[in-house]
C-alpha cells in the first residue's frame, strides 16, 4: 500500500509500506540486467565491482552520445556477460570557458571522478550511481562503470505518458539527485546524463566534471527536499570518514571543497525545515521489487 499527500501541487510525503526493498540500500544488487535483458546473477555491489575489475573485454565500440571518447565494452567472466562504459578522459585547466560567457576556475574533467562519485554515493547509502571501478585496459587507465540496460535518458523519459503517481516518484528521485549534485559540485548534469531504467529507478551517470574545489553550491536553489535516510547519513558521517573514502581519488583541495559543501547543504536543508513543514522537505521512497514498468 502507498500513500501520497499532495497540497497545492506539492508533494508533502511519499511513503511506501509493506515488504518493499529500500531504494537507498547498498546491499543486494538491484535488478541489474545483462545484454539480453535477463537479470545478472550478482547478489551484491561487491560482486559487481569484482566482475568489472576482472572480466575480460569481448568487444569495444564508441559509446552512444559520448563526446569524450568513452567506450561501451562487452565483458565476460565465468559465462556471465554484461556491458560497461569505459571512460579515460583526463583534462585539467586553470580556467575553462563555459557556456553563456562564464568561466570555470580549477577545471577538471577526469575519469577518476566517476569512481569518487560511486564511492561517495555508497558511503551515503545511495544506490543511485552504477557500480564503478578504476581499471587499466590495454594502455589506458580509466573508470569502468556497469551499463544500465534498458534505461532511457531524461530527454526520452519526458516524452513517455505515465500515471501521476509515477511522475511524482520520478520527481522525488530527481530532487534527491539535485542534492547530490550540489554536494559534489557537478556542473555537467543535463537531460542526457541521468537515466530511468525499466523499473522506474533514476540513475546518476557521467560525473567526470564533478568535485571542483570551490566550496559554494553551484545550484543551491535546487536543494529543496531529500530522502530521510540520506539526510541522516549526510549529517552524521564524519569529515574524517568522508576524506578517507575519497583520498584515493581526489586531491586535498577537492576534498576540502566537498567537506565545506556538505556543511552548506546541511545548513540549507535545516533552514528549509525551519521555513516549511518537515513533510515538505523530507520524504521516504522505496521500490516495488523487481516489477518492470516497460
């Protein structure tokens, strides 16, 4: 059973009851699919990470829609096959021209940020970034991320007719993503780099232009509501734990920027809670297990 309260067009709460699997879980792998659409046999994200680290490359081709040389690989290990995306971009600039005449200082477009985003999401209990590892393939070091089969971009998703309740659930997930993007200072989120899979889950992908060292929130006005579990973990995790998790992937100025942005995100959400009722800021979202929508 599920209940949704809507007042003046705003979702005040979304609560799923019954024997449902929590979306933010970092335990069992949530219905990852193989190239033929059948479920992959992985029981945990650790198993997916092991597969990505050790599977042999069967084939490689340019990833669709990519502009930085990403490759879509077919991997195989012990009879299991799966697609993954391999990114090798590694570019830095003291000042980078941006659209609309803006410039971005201390710009970094780097594959290591993909792994950092995954590890951070895992630490914060978000099951929303596909499993990602660092790996050398041939002469190239890069990030290797599980491909989400059967997913469509937000641009395509918006063309799909859906019941209002599914639109609401999708909107809540996108709002959650906005909090994460401000936390990691993602300057490249667009309608092509977050995905909705066949189960209605939203996946955040393409984080190479994240983790800039600037302490400011890039789009603070989009930090409006958040999952209760994520909110608790965001407040409770220590600076030391955050820094240790990201030390292999980020440089000290980038980690310091993240820690300051965490403080600002928490302060902003606390101010939202003072201004509004908690039900308009905090929500709980879970999935009906393993039921395809399309």
